[in-house]
C-alpha cells in the first residue's frame, strides 16, 4: 500500500505508542520514522516534505509544562516545517510534557498494572506523575527495564483503554489530520523545479 503520510518522532518507542493507539485504518496508510535526537527528527520531517512531497506529522515531547515555552517551541517547529513544505500538508503535535502522559488518560488501567489505585497516591505523587509521566510509570513497574515495561503495557491495553486514550486531544487531532490527508491523497510526484533531496540516515 502506498504511503500517504509520515509520522516522525524522536525515538522508536514514541512511535510504538502511537502505533498502538491509532486506528488500523489510519496506521496502515502511514509510515513511521524515528529520529535519534529531537534535532534529527525535525531534519527528517523537513527532508520528507522536500524529497517525498508527502504529508508529515511531527510528534515531539515538550519536556516542559510551561505554557510560554510550549508556544515558543510550537512556533519554531511550525516555521521549520513551513520553510520546507512547498505546499505539502504538515502538522506539529506536542506531547506535554512526554508522550507517556497518554497512559494517564486511563488511571484504572494504570492502577491495574502497578497494583495501586489513583486514590492511594499522595498529592505530590500525582503531581509528579503529571510532570514526569515516564519516570513515574516505570518506577512503579519494579524490576522491569523500560523497553520491556513499555512493551508489556502496550500489550495489556484492551479496547476500552485504547478508546479512552484515543479521546486525548493529541491522539484525536493526530488521527484527524492523518485521515484528512489520507482521504485526499493522490499519487504524488515531486513538484516541478524542486530537486530531489536524500533523506538523512536514521539510527534509532
């Protein structure tokens, strides 16, 4: 099947999370690419727009909850992709502060995995979960290294949990963007007058 859109993330584990959450009708038309670093993810997204002439969704952690910093970063990312788009559709999606925050959309699910209900955590623990969701989640899953713990979490998600997390604005808006470009996607060729550009190599 022809690739109708790309999702670019920093790190392969981020796109594993998104693969598990996006409907199959969306993900089957999408190719996932992971940059090793944030800067490489941005570079890859720009290169796809220029070289492939195919829509791109760039999904990155904000690594902060400061609204001013988030807005500034969004403006920068929008500008970086706009400069390379040549009219190709693109969108920027920010996970605040990290993509692992999505799991906290379903505390019943989280509670079952770590053996502790949300009400049993202190106010400070819950605040920490919002600020450092990755560290919070995987510190609760004792004796399981991060990659295996993430794989385990994704494998244990049932349909109800997936549907709850799909209501998060990040997942919902990402899916809506992808559906909009997939539905309108013709066979694409490189725009006239624009030289082909090789995509940077990726080692994630």
